[in-house]
């Protein structure tokens, strides 16, 4: 039996099939790729109960604390350029290049995502830097539940650089550029 399998494999390989594909078609060859393990992204693995974060927890930013946050990043071109990069990576798909809420996946542009707001209206321009930071960290906790959470993707000073870039978009909208 085994020798027949060997002949079959040899013939298939000789016929130009890739050896690894041939081996996988015979169940008695155990290949590590087919093992009974949980594949990456197949199932979320929660930390073991009682796990303590070693990097500390982030304080929740809500409407009562947001306005007290102080932007530590000066609006230098370095900060704004970094913010632009982060905006184009994470925000543009919904909010659009100029911030009007018309990015490719927003319903305003025929996409599937409803409720996307403009980030360049006068109302948003009057909001504090801390509010914008709060939306980026977790829109839920500052009363914008329709926006997914980005605090796990945009971290550290990147959030403030993003705030600085949103300010740039607001200034451009005010001056009539980018409409
Ligand atoms: C998947 C789509 C989506 C992405 C991506 C997204 N947002 Fe939003 N955003 C929304 C929606 C929807 C709302 C309105 C939420 C609500 O009203 O509950 C919103 C609201 C906002 C607001 C509040 C506007 C107001 O009127 O108060 C700001 C500011 C904002 N987003 C900034 C950002 C930034 C910065 C990023 C990039 C990290 C981002 N958003 C990424 C969908 C998105």
C-alpha cells in the first residue's frame, strides 16, 4: 500500500504537480500546516482571567474631562505631516480627503457606512483639541457612538498630531480650499 502511494506521488510530481500539493492530497502524510490548531484571526483569544495589564490602563476621556486635556504637540510641519499620514491611513476612508465626511466608504459617497460627520464644520472647529483627541481615542465615550474605536490603532502623540492635522483641514475649509 505504502509503496503504491509512493509510486502515485512520484508520478504526480513527475507530471509537474508541486510536491507539497501532492503530499497534502494523501491524508496519512501528516503535514504541520494541517494540524488542529487555532489559526491566526480564527477566534479571539481572551487573556486568562485575572490578567493584569503591565503597561497601565488608559484613563477614559469623556465629555467632562476632554476639554481639560492640553495638546502637548506644537503645530509644527513635522507634527502636521505625521498627522496627515495617520489621517490618510485611518480616517480618510470615511471622512474624505478634505474632511467633509465623504470618503469612499461613507454613504455620502455611495459607500456602506452611514452617519459619517464632517470634521471641518464651524461647530467642530470650535471644539477643543481635547474633544478631538477624545473622539480619536474612543468616540463612544464622547458621545459619538457611530464611529468605531481608533484608540487601539492610533496611539501616543500620533493622536495629537492627528488633532493638529484636523485643524489644518478646518483652516483649509474656512479658506475655501479643498471644497
Ligand atoms: C468607519 C468610518 C469612520 C472612520 C474610519 C473614522 N470615523 Fe470619525 N466618524 C465616523 C462617524 C460615523 C461619526 C459620527 C458618529 C456619531 O455621530 O455617533 C464620526 C465622527 C467624527 C468626529 C466628530 C464630529 C462631530 O461633529 O462631533 C470627529 C472629530 C471624527 N469622526 C474624526 C475622525 C478621525 C480623526 C478619524 C481617524 C482616526 C476618524 N474619525 C475615523 C466614522 C468614521
